[in-house]
């Protein structure tokens, strides 16, 4: 599989919904907001508990049929 397709943004473990990020990281809103443009597509990996860029990759990648539907498990 092509590396670009295996990026976190396309993984079922990746969460980047601004509302859910603000609930999971309460201090985030004191800095700005999960809706901020500087966050771009960054998000939280539910598998590893890390905040990372959407273009990151790892061995735990699990494809999702709809990258926009990633939610907490």
C-alpha cells in the first residue's frame, strides 16, 4: 500500500474532530481552540495516546472506509 494512503489521517485510530479533542484535552481551549488554523489536521491517536500530525505513519495503521468518521473507541 502506498505510504500516503497509510497516513494517520486515513486510520481508524486517528481522531481529529475539534469538539472531541477539546473534551479529551481540556487545557487546549486555554491556549486557543481545537478549531485553530495552526492545528491544521493534527489529532490524537487512540491506539498510542499521542497527539500527532495527520501525515504521520506507524505499524498499527488500520484503514477506515471514511477518514472523516474516526471516533473514540
